[in-house]
C-alpha cells in the first residue's frame, strides 16, 4: 500500500506503486553546487550603472572566489578578455565592504571603465 504524491490518498493499485518507484529511481540525485571560495574570483554581471562622479558599477552575485578592494580584475565576454581594471569599492545593500565572498550580491565600482566596455552577461574575474 502506497501513498499518492503529497500524501493525500492511499492506494492499493500495484500500477501506481510501480510508477512511483520508477519515478523515484529516474529522478537525478540532487548535487550541491561546489563551494569554490578559494579559487579565482568570478562574478557574472547582472546589471551595469554609470554613477556620475564615481564611475561604472557592475552588480551581480559572486560565483567563486573572493574579491577585495584594489584587486586587479578582467572583463571577459565570450571567453575573450575585453578589458582589465581594478576594483575601487565594493558595496552590499548600501554598506561599504572591503571584501566580497561566494554567494553575496554586490556592486563593484570599477576603475577607469566606460559604460560601453562592460555589459550584462559579461564575467568579471580576477
């Protein structure tokens, strides 16, 4: 005797039981994403802003590694390096930070960049 999905109703039907077992066996095992906090810093760019008097800010979630103010980074598009720059500031929810680690949504103020040099979908790595 088995339970229907969500535990709502019991059944004696062997066909349903067989289908449930087949579905459980076919479902891929959940694999947690690797925690690559010690590797190279990467941040997929979600949005780009130009702040008058400050410069270009890219936002996104840190995918791997750790970023720090003053760190040299590259803007990568389609596997090719488009530009190289330095991180002037890191901000997270309007709080100025010195570092950004895996999983944090941050804004990076990039040195000597124009709005045309970086776009959504680029990868910041360093």
